[in-house]
């Protein structure tokens, strides 16, 4: 029996699901989250921080300081254990943020709560049935929810993806690791090591005498929960002793299995985050990619729900995000290979390390690993087209403003830097905000460098440039219609 209705139901209340819920709520879409946990508590450290572009999109929503105030600003971009300094990049966020996933989730959950999003806790989606008008979503407590759309943000073993019949092709695991938080009676050999199987190490945690363990396994194992005996066996194999490991409060296994959903959409069911792509944790890409998935999808889904844009707008979600994830998957596979192997691989690793010390490779890989080089294929034209809008300090009628503050409401922005009043967008005025401004500085993008200064830019809610004016309005109406629906009548 259907007991509740929402425009959108999100399966999974991790970082991706929470970010997507926030995006939809900003657009005043009725959205709810179904989450199996009673609260945002998670076991262990999981993800450990945010990359530069992720901080930028949080800036676009006015919530970045919530995260920055609880984490440690630092250089976090790296490739195969080669750190990539992006402190000279042309962005106010030319750094990353070290912050545990449990804090990231709690901050997002607090934001979502402020926006009034209900979370159905201690429940899971067990199945669903689609029809032309919506989706009936079955919950584990016997209830059901009716929605226009269902989004699976329920992780790498996604029930939503499996029930939707979406293929998940890729590569099987070539190595597996144990990760644990525990105490040890003996004196551990702290630090990271590398051998033919990969990276492993022991690190002292801030909490008392606790230790975090990352340990490669002699044989690839997956699908079953690891045991204390597995951990002891792995430690003895690597260090010759288990250091008297005891009081294990978290023990998990991860692999370098690499897979990507063949489709991010099956009619009224969509996927985001780990439900759409899984890979090695090398480079810290997973959580960050999920948040960027959510920011790309949220405003598009909101416009389709409201009827201002056709459902075909949702096709651009996969068209834009699938290639980004495919590239990340290849990068994580390369890093996993570089982080282990014989003397020949060591020679390759040393060669790569030498190359990444050079300025041009450092900039290219730093931009890739931090998410700052993402550009969606929106056709030919100005270098800004399809890329992230720089957070310039422009002068508006109300004084100086950073561009990202103009995106706090999650609406599109037409930023006019030319003749005041020269751009007519009244038929889209309910969806796109026009801002008259001036800017006399240099326009610069990571890797590409300085680009020609435009007279106007149309900025999508996700911060990507959808149209560039170079002294004319050619193509503006088409871009407004493509991204924000047909013009209003009257």
C-alpha cells in the first residue's frame, strides 16, 4: 500500500545522496531520502577529504566554510603517491581539505535538515516498479512510496542498479586490502611501505594508542567479511609479527575492482556516486566524484520534475558525467599498477615521479586529480564553454561580489559584463538571474592559462559555462532553451 508521495526519492543517505537532496530542495522539489542507518555514524575513516573542485561547488552553495572550519587545509592532490602541489593554480581554493567522511556526512546532513528534507531512517529500498507516470518504491518495513523519479545513491553494491537491470561492466579485482582500526601490544613499525603486492602501512591515530592498518593480502579476497584472523595473517606476512593486535573496532576489505554502469538512467531510475562507478581508492576520487555527480544531476532533475524542461535534459547527465568517471577509472587503475610490482615497475614508477616534478605534467595531473580541469563537451567556441566558471570578484550594482555567491540559490546566472541592459532574457527570468557587472582582471583557467575576456557568460547552476558572449547575443536564446527550457509565454 502506497503511504507517501514525493517528487523524488533518493536511496542512500551518504555524501552523494545528501548532496543531491540539498540540490533538489534548493530548487523547491519535494525530495526524501531512504537510509538504512539510524544516524550518520559510520565505522572507520572511509574517505579522508575534499578536493579543490568539490570545495568550489560547496562554495557555490554557500556552505564551504562549514567544512573548512572543521578540517585542515592542505595539498591533497596526488598520483601514485606523488604529491601534486596546486597552490599556484588560478582559484581561491588552490588546495584540498583533510576531513574525515563522518564529519563530511554530518555537515551535509545538517544542511539537508535545514532545507526540510525528510530522511526515512532504518529502512532500505527493496524493490520498485516503474510506469509512465512514476515509480512505486518498496521499503524494507513493508511500506511503499510513490515518486516521479528514483535515484540510486546506494553504493557499489547498489540494489537500485541491480533491480533496474543496468549492466556494470569493468575489471575484476587484482588485489585486495584490509583496513582496520585497532590497538597493538607490540611497538608497530609506523609508516608506509611498498612491495610487489602494493602499498601497506601503519599509522598512529589521534585517539589514544590506537593504530590504523592498511594491509595488502597475499590472495585476492572479496565478497566475505574479513576476520581478526585474516588481519593477523596479513600482518605476519608483511611484518613477520601481528604486533599483538587486539580491540579491533573497525575491520573492512577493499579491492581495486573497477566498474562503471553502462547507463546512468533507466527511464525514471537514475544512478549517482558509487552506484554508478567503483574503483580503487587511489587518489581519493570516490566521494568527490559522487558529490559532483549530484551537483550535475540535481538542477536538471528539478527542471524536469517542474515541467520547465523536457526529460531529454536528463540525457545530458550521462553524456557529461560518464566520460569523467571513465577517465577517473583509468587513472585509478594506472595508480594501482604503479603502486606495486617488480623492479621493472619500480623503474616505471621512478620515471613517472620524475615527469610529475616537471611543471607542465604537474599542472595537468594536478588539475585532473583535483577536478579543476573538468570540461563538458558543449560544442566548439570559446575556451570557457563547458568549463567551470572562475570565481572572479566582479563589481555589481550592490558592490563587489565573488561569482560563486551568485549561485547560492542553485539557479542559473546570466552575467553581463558588457553594455548594461544589452541582453534580453525576460522569457527565462523565472529560471535565470541576470546580473550586471564589471570585471577588468585576467580570465584564467587551470592548465589552459589566460583566455580571452568575454562580454557575457551564461552559468548553469552547477557552475559550468553554457554560453559565452563575445560582443554579440548569437546563440544565447538557443543556450537558454537547451539548459533552462522553452521561453515562458506572455
